[in-house]
C-alpha cells in the first residue's frame, strides 16, 4: 500500500480546510505506509486547496546561547537549573539567526524542513522559536513575529479563523496551546540568543508541553477527525481552542503539569519567571 496525493487531498477536503491557514504538526511515519512524494506531497495537498501552511521552525540548538552571568539575566522560576552545563550548538551554525538561514531543529520532523525549501516562504524573526509559512496569508501570519513577540503568528492564525492540524501526533505537539498558557496569565520563559551587534539578548519561549494531552477531554468536542493509512488527522479551530483552554488554565494552572518532577512545569504553573532584565 502507498499513500497517494488523492488520499491526502481527500483528507483535507473531509476536514474542510480549503482556503484556511493551517498550522501543521505531522509525523510522516504515522501513515504506516510509504507516502508518494513525501513531505512535499503533503504540502501540495494543502496548498493546492488554497491553504496557507504554517509550521514551527525552531532553532534552539543552533542559536541558543548560555545565560549571561548577570543575575538580572538569570531570572528565578525560569524552568532551568543554572548550575548545569549549557549544551554546545552545532559548530557549523552561524553565530546569529536570520530568516534565510535554512536551519530547523531536526526533532520537529521532516515536514518543516521540507517547507523551508518552498518558493514564497516567509519566516518570522524570532531567533529560537521562529514560525515559517507558505501560501496566500504567509506574510500576514509571520511578518509580525519578532524576538520579543514569539507567538504573534499564533495570534494571527486565530484572528484569521485558522486551524491546528495534528497528523499522527498528540496534543503535546500543539504549539498553539503555548499561546493559551500566555493568555491565561503565565509569563513565558526566558532564553538567550546573540544579536547582530554581538550582544546576548533575552527572548521569550514556551514551556513544557508533555502535559497538554490532559486537555483532550475538554477539546474533543471541537476537533474534526479523519485518517489516512494509520495516521489519525485531527483539526482544531485555534480561536475556539484558545477560548476553551485559557479560562481552564486561569482557574487551574496545574492542569497541564506533566509530572511533579518536571521543573519547567513547576515553574510555568507557578506563573513563570520572576522580574528580570528587559527583553531584547
């Protein structure tokens, strides 16, 4: 058995995604059979139906740097143990992020990497957690992202009636839920990247997402579902998802804590970082 372009197109139609901006999180292995055309075929199935395809294109391993020694740049309750050694990035990575760098974290899978090669790509300006998009609304979605406004693309997605599409992955991969955390009152974690003038700047990033599947019972009613091969496709309206989750987290910040041992969840559910130096 081979997954064909017709199979993919049928799924897009069944989920009524045509003409919409769609944030895609996909595991191609989840299909359980070869996908004719690979990641490009999945992008084509969406783009040919007028979708704008948005993906996380994060680059923490390439452009993240160790926290500076100044206490003001090392806020408490930041989901980190500052005594642990900072991991070294790839020696081949440039010193400073640019939207045209072509790099992406391998852990995000092959789909974001494939999208970065498409004509008309637009990519945001956050050095560690950029988003990239292709399609008619690409500029509107990502051009507002800056080092001090990491989730601007997700707000733009919600404003434009966008969808979050999970293909063979769970809610722990739904990046839009990090915006719900922020809108519920949590402060985002601080991390560090080098600027073009050689400074080390603070930027905001999301927290642990491994507890997000605990939201499944609250979100199942707004999901549309289909399958292709072994892969379950679930589409969530982002605006409705935020409207459901934000008040839940405001009332019960511990709802998405993955385990008592997780320092990131502990600090995020406590409200996030305490006072520190300004962003940027």
